[in-house]
């Protein structure tokens, strides 16, 4: 079956989306690829008023915005600017800086560009929430925050993040990483890990394809053993006599963590604990689609079309990680 996602280079992208109208047309096609249905009368024929981004029902003349019910809902920024931002966020392995994008796309206010980035990250997180981690899952926790502060499980100035990567064996029997997920947590208690495992193994995947998580591999921290026991999972413990050996003993999770640190500390120059998880979702989204690199733009637009938007107030009212509680 041919992929419904097109592979695009920068030049292809530039050619395909040269005007705001072409972006509106593309979005309209994506929204109704299974057929148009007027929200008021259910009629299946419409005119597209591409300049204004409106569907006009041929029967009752009800007009619907092409962006209604998507990440772009009620946006005042031209769709072409959104498309360029999406392209950069999808294709750039280390993410993009909001300030750079604001300047390049001539978006008047920093806040607008910042909000656009967060809306796109929400679409990424919603898309990944459909995936479940199966088989053997490597887990560890790490800290994000100001440099030079105390490290370790008792560190208070840094934000703790739980990480998981599912592993599979390729045709040569080599271990390979599958999907990755990261979550900001208040602590590394068995309850936090349990809760994270629930999320990883109970995604909204179709029943026929449902596979189960079988085992976890982590260091010897007692909470992992307790959580594994609660969930009836096999627990492979690696003994870390030297913390520097973690990269060798839990190789995949450490590759994901070091990539995340490069992006957060480099491109974004650090982010507040409140928004950290959102940025981590973006990093995992790209990691989880690393074999479809050239299709990433098409995949991301579809993710934006199939999920509801989020408002500025909803984003800034998110609880801060330090105020979250996951039991003792
Ligand atoms: Zn109608």
C-alpha cells in the first residue's frame, strides 16, 4: 500500500506551499479526505472559498472554517506561516528556537510564535499518546535544570524526568530501539513509576494490534523492582557500580536522554519545569519517527488536523512540576 505521506525536501516543500491559498487547499483536502459532511445538514458537496479558508455547503450555504476543530482553530496567523513552522519543527533534528522562527516568519509578537510552537507540540504529544510500549522496555530517570546544582535522586533544584524506550530485535538479532517516552515526575517512587507504566502500556491502540509490555530493564533502584512486581513484569536489573557506565549498560535510554539534553540546553537554552514535558514530547515525537524522516512534515500536519487546539491560558495554567504530587 503506498504511504499516504509524501516525502518532501525543502525545495519540494517550497514549491508545493508557495502561497497561503495552496496551504488552505492542502488543509481542506486533508480534513475531508474521507468525504465532506456539512456540520449543519450533512450534505457532501461544498465550494471551497480558498482565499478566506471557508467551506461553503452547496445545500444549506452554511460556512465552516477549514481550521475549525484543528490545532489552527481561530488562528489569525496566515496558514503559510504555520506550514513553514511545521516544516522546520518536523525536519530539524535539534528543534527550532522560537525567537529565530518569529524573526524568519515575520510573526509580530514573540508570544504568538511561542504559542504556535506549543500548539504544535500538543499535536505531537496527542499523536504519541496513541502508541503503547511493548516487549522489553529500558527505563531510567534523569534530571533537567540549571547546571552545577546537586544531582541524584534527592536533588531539589532540578526537575526529574522518567524515560522509557521499548526495544526489539532486528533480523540479525541486534537490539534496536522502538518508541521512546518521557514524563516529568515529582519523584522516583514506585507510584510514579507505576503510573508511568500505566500510561505506556494502556495507549489507545487498536485491539487486534495490542501487544503487551513484558519486561523492564533498569538500574537496581527499589522502586523499579516494586513497580515491576505490581505490574507482573520481568525485571532485568543492571548493576551500576560506576554511574559513568550507565551509558554502556542502558545504552538506548542514555542515547535518548543525551539527545534530549542537547536539544533542551542547546536550541532552547533551558526551559522551565512547567513546560519541560511539552518540549520532551517534541523530542520523542521526532525520535519515534526517525525512519520516516522525509515524511515528517506530512505526518505532523495530519497530527495537527486530527486533534483539538489548546489556548494560551490552558498552557500557562499547567501545574508546575515541583507542585505535582505522585504520592510520597
Ligand atoms: Zn449544509
